[in-house]
C-alpha cells in the first residue's frame, strides 16, 4: 500500500514540474484558464470550492492530487490543485487506471460540434446534421448540480468537469465541424483538417485541432523547462493584463452557455479557418492572429468560470435579486432561443421578461449586484430591428433598464 501511495504522489508531482509543452493546450490552456478563474474568485468561494473538491469520491483521485506539504503558502497549494483539476477530465483518459477510466471518462462530453459549410465566402448551417457531442448539455447539468442540495462528493466531480468543459467550449474547434469536399461528414472539430500533405506518415501528421489545442506553447514554447509556477502563472497574468476584466466585462458577465458556443463557432468560421488551405501549414501571420484570439478566449473562459463559482458559492444578500432587478428589461441576447447553440442564432435587441411564472427550462442572464453575480431566468417577449425602435418602446412603456 505504501508503494501505491508513493506512486500516486510521484504522478501528481510530475504533473507540476515537467515542462508544460509536453501536454500543450490539454494542460497549459486549461490550467491557465483555471488560474484566471481563481484570481476572479473571492477568498470565501476559493475556500468553499477547495473544501468541496476534497470531498470527492476516492476513486476519482481528485482529492489525492492535493498535497499539503512543503514550505509554500496554503493558498498557493490550493490554487495549484484547482488548476490541475481543470485538466482532471483529461487525466482520467488514462486506461492504466481501468476502474477510474470506466466510471468517469466520457469522450463525447468534451465537445459539441455544430455542422457548417462555406458557400460563396459565407458560413451557413448544414440542414439535417444535428450537433454532435454533449459539452453544452453537460455544462448545464453540472451547473445545476453545484446549485442543488447534492452531496459534496457529487459536487466535487461536477466542479472538476465544469473547470474543464468551460475551457473546452471556449476553444473554437470544440464547437465546429466543417463540412467540405475533403470531409463531407464534417471534420470532427478540425481533427480531419490536415495541415500536412497527403501521404505524410501518421506520426508526422498535423491537424487544425491540434494546432489550436497547443497554440499557447506552439507560439510561446516553454523552452527553459520551467515548472507551472514559473511558466503558466506569469502567462495567466500576461493574458489578464492584455485582456483585463474591465475590457471584457459585458461578455464575461454573460453566463449563457449558448452564447459561449456561438462565440466559439463564429471564431472558428471567422478566424480558425480563414486563409488556410487543406494540407498546408499556416504562415506566421495566421499563427499570430490565432494566438491573440486564443488568449482572449482563455481570458473569457477564466472570467466566466470565476463568475459562475462566485455566483453559486458566494454569499448573496437575501432578496437582493428580487428587489433590484425589474421584470422587464431590454438587452442584446442570442435569438431565437434554443436548447443548443445554433449558427442560425444572432444577437438581437430584445425585450426580456425577468419574472416568468410557469416552470420551464430557460436561458439565464447575469447581473452584478453589490459585487455579487446574480443569475435570473428570462423569456424573450419580442425583438427589435433597431436601437431607435427599442428605445421608443422603452419610453412608451416606462422601461428604464435598457442596455445594449
């Protein structure tokens, strides 16, 4: 038993000290996202989330990756554990731990690929091809779990999955499936969009999905073999400085899962595939643009993750949402409202009913009130073609909370 425990300790320590470039986005991108989320979370929420993670089922290994030894501050240890948990959903892919693999691994939870094609230079949905993968649905399910009265052991697994899946759906290729002459059934999130010529040996092949998964370390490799604290923590700080919360606040406060997916799909269509030729590597201009967008997506994923956990686990004044949020407001939201994101949705200026009566599954809108994130369900009552039309309607109907 002592040898088994020692082996587990070694495995966990290795994940922190070997160069991150060995794992690419699968580790560096997810951990950087979690680092940004941790900075966004309040001390109260950090403590609650850590406590819940430590209540995880033993066979998940979640709690076993926290090591409270050494001279570093406890807060640092907790942050690093939280960052590693953003990668847990990939750690459990290891078939060597058969029981853990069978119980917790689910390959189709990591993406929701929406099928689209390009005609006359414009992206459009492919009729008759339903989205593949369950990432969006699982984020919704796990968000409900952490809001429920479920035992902490169940919430711990949900938190670990949320850390990972929120990062996944902000990576454009985890939402996209391009239908083309090369891949008439879809390119499986860019995995079948090859960047190497036909006939290239398998071990030397490269594809668009891998490029975007690894974009951080491909563009800024960890050439000095730094540990995470030296390599990823400063990278997180750099990204937050480049894309500060204040600059992205209106987007970061939007906790609509469908909105996240539509952003990623648009990013895939407008950036990830732009200027690329099947079977050819992208040039330096493309890589620079991809790196810039990837940083913004990571920043948004981190801010939104932090906001979600603050909203769920933070202390909220009783009744504050009912007191300060009016029943009728005007906002830009994704429309038409669907259970899954769709390329047919667009941002529309809409009249929202924040006080729906009948029970139903609805999208949610986030509000910052007294420094706390408050989520409210809504119905779209109507949409407006122009801002002028929306403002006139608001004036005629005494709606004071209008923001585009």
